[in-house]
């Protein structure tokens, strides 16, 4: 059994392992970077500043703060929907066709597909 934090982005349902999640913030303090790298939505001022990525192609209102692969960063999401337990046996392999790995697997809940985001793959986008 794995505890996941669930969220929505660009009309799809996602989750990632809770142990990678640190907090949820709003986009109120998000500042755009001049000439940002691909997938970078901006930064949240602080010491150090928090880089926020948006590989899910959404205009989210929330930032899910994640720690993975020795990096702390934000993921732009539409909304964080909650915490849930997922049986490891229910998670299917990642779908084929991803340009750059982001989704580590999928599962169904109440007839809806949920993508399992890979925190390490997200960290590699920085």
C-alpha cells in the first residue's frame, strides 16, 4: 500500500507518493523568470528561491512543493484533491508514447484513469 497525494492538472487526475510532497502553496508570489528554461513557470522568492515547473501544460492556481533527487521544487497544478491509499498491485506500468518520462504508471479509481507522476523524473526537468 502506498500513500499518494492526488491533484488535477490540465483536465487529468494525477498522484505522486506522499513522501515526496512537502507542502502546497498558492501562485500568489510566483514571479516569471526572463528567458526561462522549458517547463519552468517561474520562482517563488525565498532563501533559496523555489523554482516552479509546469510540464503538465496547465495554468494552475496551486503549487505542490516536492523534494526528489536532492532537489526541492514546485509543480504547478490546478488543485490538490487529497490523500489516498493505493495498492501497489493496482498500479499498471507507465504508458508508452511519452516524449520525456513523467508518468511512472496508472491506475483506475471509480472508472477514471489516474496518472502516477514520477517525482525523480520531475526533478530531472530542472
